[in-house]
C-alpha cells in the first residue's frame, strides 16, 4: 500500500529504479540536486535542471509544465551521493503566479516503473514562496528512503541553492530560468481548465457586449504562458461564472455498448463540453495526451528492459567462473530472451493503444469543423464565414515516431485569440539538409500565407485584419492568394519606409487601446480605429529593419497579444545574429513552426519531442483561393 506522507515523515524504498511524478495544476520548473552525506551540493554540475537535465542516475524534464516525470536510478548514483533533493519553482517572467500560495498545492508521488505508487506527498501551507524543496531520497545504512520536506523559499531558487551550499547560487538560478524561457518557445500549450474556460467566456461576452474592444484576457494558462499577475494584497476571491440553471455540462455523446471482449466503438464528440465544438476540442486534446502517456509508458518499459539485461550481463561477466564453457553463452541467451519478452509485451500494449487511437481519429477527423479540419477535409468546400469566433484553430499536425507506422497524427489546435505570436523558421536544420535554401524560404512564405488564411477563415467577417511587411518584395508569389482576394488590410508594405509606417501605426494602436483599457474609457477611442484582431506578417526579418524598427517589433510581441495585435514572423534566426542577444526575448516570445516536418515541439506532460507537420494543401487544389474568396465576399456584404 502506498504511503501518504506528511511533512518530515519518511518511508523505505524497496526499489532503486523509480519515477517521481509531479502534478501542480500550473506550469512549474522541476529539478533535483545531488548532495553528499553532509547535505552539501558541491557545485552546479550536481544540479539537474531544464538547462542540464541529465546526471548519472537522474533525468529531469526540459521545460516548465503542469505535470512532470523525473527518472531516478539509485543504483547508478555516484558513491559519494547520499541525498537526492527534488525541487520545484515557479517560472519567472511569464506573467503567471509568483508565489505558490496563489496556486493549487503541488502533489508529488514516488512510483515504480510500472506506475505503482510507493509514497506521495501533497505540499501544503505554502504562501509567498516561489521555490520549494518537495522531497528527498536519502541513503541510510546502505538503504534508500524518501522523506517529505516541503521547505519553501520566498526569495526563490537563489535562496534554495544558497541553503544547499552552492556557490554563486544567484547566477545558477538565473541560468535555470533562462533555460526555462528558451524551452517555452518549443512547448505546445495545454488546454484550459474548466474554471478558466468559464472566466474567459464571461470576459469575452462582456467585451463583445460593449462593442468597443476585443477580449484582452489570455485564453488559458499553459506551459507557454500562465495567467495574469496576482492582484495586490493576495489572490482575489474566486468568482462563480457558471450559469445558475446549469450546474453540470450536458452528458457527452456515448458509444453504443461494446461487444464482449472488444473495445467500445469510438464516437466523435465523446468528451465533456457545452457544445459539439467544445467536445471535439477536448476529445482531440484527450487523444494527444493519451498518445503522449502511452508512448512514455512504452519508452520507460524499454529502458527498464535494457537496464535489466545490462545488470544480468554484468553479473555474469563479473564472475570468472561463468566465463568458461557454455555457461556465459547460456546466461547471455537467457538475458536476451527476457529482454525481448519485456519489449514485446510493451510493444503489444503500445500497438493496442495506438490502434484504438487510430480508430478514434478516423471517426473524429471527418467530424471536425472547418477551424479544426485539415485542408483536405470536404467541409472546406462548403465553407461560409462563421458567425462566432471558434475556440481554437488548427496550425498543423503532431506525431511521434512510435505511431508513424500506423499513420496516426493529432491535430495541433491552438486557442483563439492567440496567446503568442508565431515564427515560421526559414533557416536550414538537419531535417532540411536536402532542401535548397531558396526553396526553404519559399516554403516558409507559403506556410505563413496558409496560416494567415486559416486565421482569416476562423473569424467572422471584419473581425480579423492582416497586415504584411515584405521589405524586399521576395514573397510576392507566396502572398498572391491574399493579395488577389483583397483580404489584406492594405497594400503589402515594401522597403524601410513601409516597415516604419506599418510598425508606427500598429504600436500607436496598442498604446491607444492599452490606455483605454487601463482608464476604463473604451468609448473614447477614435471612431476610425479598427477594433478587429490584427495579424502582422513580417517576411524575411530582419531585412529592412533598423534598431528603431526592431524595438517596435519587440514591443508588439510583448504588449500586442493582450490588446489583439499578433505577430507572424518568417525568418532565419541566423540572419539576425548581428543583433546579438538583443532579439533573444523576441524569439522566446514566439511559437516556432517549420515549413517542413521537424521534431522540435514538446508536450506539457512528459516532454516528448513531437514532429510538427505544417498544414498542407492537396496538390492542385483550389481550396485556398476558394476560401479566401468567401472571406472577401463576406466582408463586402458586411459593409453594405
């Protein structure tokens, strides 16, 4: 039976290969330190954190997330390590909570590789602390135990590291937070919690009722961007936004009873939600999480099988008597057979889960609305401009190598309005080595056009405006569908003068709306101000940009999303190297996408490297121009 620990309590560990699972409800940083018998951590090389995630016998996640898994192999620990301390910290500079007292109590569990829980601990009574030592695994008389700690630090990671005897603790804490910030640019945001969803809808309803401004609250907390800062004086009293006559969501669509011995047939919309759109959104996220977790279980089982075979072979080779004759060969064959049996069993479970997800995908994909659907979905041929903004938009597909043979891909749905800008990487990577640099840049520009078209199609007529900066005019071919359809807010800006004029106009808009929001004077905005959501496409950045223009672009990236101004950059980061670290905050603020498949995105649960597939229009299809023509038609009808 698993032990539920309280602060200071310990529990023996019968296993040496363990997982430490963390669930915090909000994105947190997870790490660990290795200390000697006096509890001293001798240097930064004994600290595992997102910037240095692997140490002997220990591996921690590479980014902040609401759920974590830390892998521990106590047998692989160096002999001088007597204490493994697990630490948690709130990520800095994300606009999210700055103290653990404002979030749900973190839950930490020590489990075996098969998921069996050994001990758990809920860290309570936290207030102003932004970092906490959750628990420690310690060696006592040749055996290992786990102890619940729960020691918090209001001064953050710097104070925690200093308390463990680390020299230059502040610099190390800064390095950890920098690594977390860099990881944000490669993390797929997790779906919102129901309470946050209700608050967002209430805020959006209030904003649209006034008719003055687009909703400015972020759509959901995520690994990429947490909720807004706390109110002065502590967390605000929670407000119940639920409908007084609806205390629970309607029951989901349920599958017919399954035949004995067979899984239930999948049904589109088989998830909780007030509408079919919300149910499908939650169902897609459930599929994404299911694939992440079943793959994590498979990889963990394979790692266990590898380690077990190595240990058995080491025992055979360590005994000179077993090296003679056929005894060694027999032992090797037995170890290999056990390894193969474990891997086959794990693969069988994975294949079963993947097959079930494939069957669900085959049912869900045809049922998706246009905003969630791929370009090859027939629903686009009956597309009409929507009356309401959808919950999310599809920016491509995600897949893992273990499920590629089954053809399983998960739609990448991103909440609307966008919480972060987008960056289409036009630089060459290992995956793009066979593609010419000019061809890659052209594909990046086409990807930007397709994403802009999807965003235009997702919004009601007149509620989304697109501006384009193409200083050198090198994207004329890729931008032709947008220009020919007449859906841009104005002509494509060219040259340094066009860059300066467009950026000045948009930064002035951000300033005006911010002042109106802060002063509560939305009615005082100029009558000719476009209150629609704005998207600025910047092609071939930083060509045509001087220092002033770069500063304004950074301002739009930081302040724009809160008042409905979003960025879509098409750029090679190497081209901006002349600016040095000046642009690093800009890159970290954007979600990196690629014009070719690339495994650079991570999930918020176990941190797998997911392969991103950009949206692809079927060869020879006119669906893009057809959809843009409908967008333009709906705009003209609205003006009449």
